[in-house]
C-alpha cells in the first residue's frame, strides 16, 4: 500500500489517497475538444495526469484504468466547421491526429480507454431520460435542462452557494430555463448541424453530460480520481457532480479531484483573444518534446507556470547535459520516490535528479543507474543518445563552415570595437540553433 498524498479540490486539503479498490485504480482526466490544435496549456494537463498514471502503476500495479476522453461534438467544433468551411468529421479527425502526435512527442503513455463522445450518444440520452424521470431535469421545446436547485449540494466543489455562483460567473440566459443557473443536458440541432434522434427530437448532448456518461461507462458510478485544468472546476466539473450524483443516488462521484494550474505566456494569461497561444506542435518543433515535458514539470502542478523562451532554453540545456550520462538500462524503478508521493512534487524530484547527475558524474555507477531510472520515470530519455544528437543536428539549418565564418566575422567586429555588430552576429547564430560562448580568448559553439 502506498502513501500517496494528493491535494483534493473537493476538500481543499492534502489527503492520503485511499482507493476504492487497491487492485483496480480508476482515473479520469478531461481530454481535448478537437476543434483547433492543442496548445501548451492543454499540454500541462496531459503531462501532469500522465505522470500520475505512471505513479499509480508503480504504486498499485499495472491494473490502473486511466480514461481520457475526446470531445468530438461541441458548439466550438460546429463554429470551426462553418468558419473554415470544412466538414465536421474532417476537422475532428485532423485535430485528433495532431493531438495523438502531440501525445507521442511529449512521451505520454496511452490511456487505458480513450472514448469519443459521438460513440456514446445512447448513454447520454439514457442519462438525460433518467434525470427527467427522477425529477432532476425537465424538457422545454426540445431542450433538456438540469434543475440545479434540486441538487442540494450544488456548488460543493466550487465552495460557493447558488447566489454566489450567479453573481460571480457568466451564465447562459434563456427564457426556456426555470432558473438562470440550470444547464443544458440536451439541445436541439438545426438541420445543417450534427444531431441524433432522441425522445425530445433531433439534437445533441451538452458538454457536461458527455464526461458523466463516459466516466460511468468505463469506471462506474463512483471512482477514485477525476482530473483536469483549474478552469474546469466551474461549471464543467461542478455540473458533472450534480448530474452524476443525482442520477446514481450516490454521495460521491469521484472521491479525489485534482486540478492543474494555468499556463501564462510572459506573465500574461494565454488566450486566443490576446493572440498569444503557442501550440504544442510549435513548442516541440522549436525546443523538442523532452524539453517541453521537463518545462511542464518544472513547477508544481497546482501552481501557475509561466511559459517563456528563457524557461524553455534552460530546460533544453538541462536535457542536453543529462544526455551526457545517458545509458541503456533494462531495470526500472520498483517503487515511487517519497518526493513524488508527496502530491507529485516534481520540482523536488527534478532537484534530486540534478543531485544524482552530479554524483554519477564523479564515476558512481550506482548513482548513474538511479539517475537514468529517474529520468525515464518522469518521461525523459525516450530516444537514444545517438538519436538525440541526430535530432539536434537536424534542427541546424547552417553548415559548420558557415558557423566558423560568422565566428571569425564576430571576432573582427569585437577587435574593431564594433560590439553592436558582434552582438548581432551572436543573435543571428542563436536564431539558427547555435549557441556561442567566449572562453579564455577563444569562441566555442554548440547546438542550443
């Protein structure tokens, strides 16, 4: 039995993890809505719950059911289809493919199940019908709404009552609702929009309903851990709890709720309106998947993470350095380090890897083995040293003779006192993937 401790958003406390069944751990994480290329904010959730999956598998054995859904029906997808004049299936297939490529480049393990919303419409219609029959939902002109005032514990995850939630959040106004806070379980579809036959006419499910139906199918009415980004606490996760507990007559939906913090860009909130979104594909292309993964783990998952060139360049340099002690090993970690068991303390564990590197660098073979095991455990060293060097070289768009020529030009500029030109040449080389350093009167270069 492990002594894993997790900060539970439901209780606002760090708690010892007590599974429902220690031989069958259940974990659900909200996956992507496939309407646009995933960005580094999405990547953080991906990497955090991938690490939790790895920890649970070592702590409790291989029988961990990890479910991460794909939302392939949603208003955002329909809007993207109309805006880009593309078929909805074409968009969802293309973005799902990009998402899977991103998962691979970040070395995320495949979840046990990856259900698509459109494959579970039957379960969603059944849940909506059941909630109506139990008095928790009502139909009005083809819409089915959940009546929040029927669920007395609404707001328990957000830790606010109904009046506070009304005052503090934007809510969808509709004359069809009995209460402004009521949310959609099912909505009518216009002729050109995707839709399915239901007892209330042709329509499609609401976003919150999708995760409730899919998590129940694969993990049951009450399961261990539900995860996602901080932005999902309200309304998404709050609404999941309300509809699932009401339908199943259960006190709890998920026993532990884990939420990762936001990613900012140069201290500013990442958003499409500000035009500062960085896609996972672009970040990986520029810095490598391993550097991006290490950057995402460099801060504690519950804290904000600021995304900037300095952070990424630093993480890439660390991976480069660590590859100096890369070795092929057959053994893996048999138990999870206490540092990671303490609420996934990745900054503490990365500090330990640095320490192992320093000790291994002095010729300690035992520390070298542990260093390699630790790197692999957090998802690094997914390619051999030769492949890593090849990847680095492929990123260089200039020849060695060109680099030497530019270094000579820079040296002449410095000798002539033209430090502005010298700096300009350094920046030009840096932009092409070359880092130069002045050491003891000589200039050396390396791939950044």
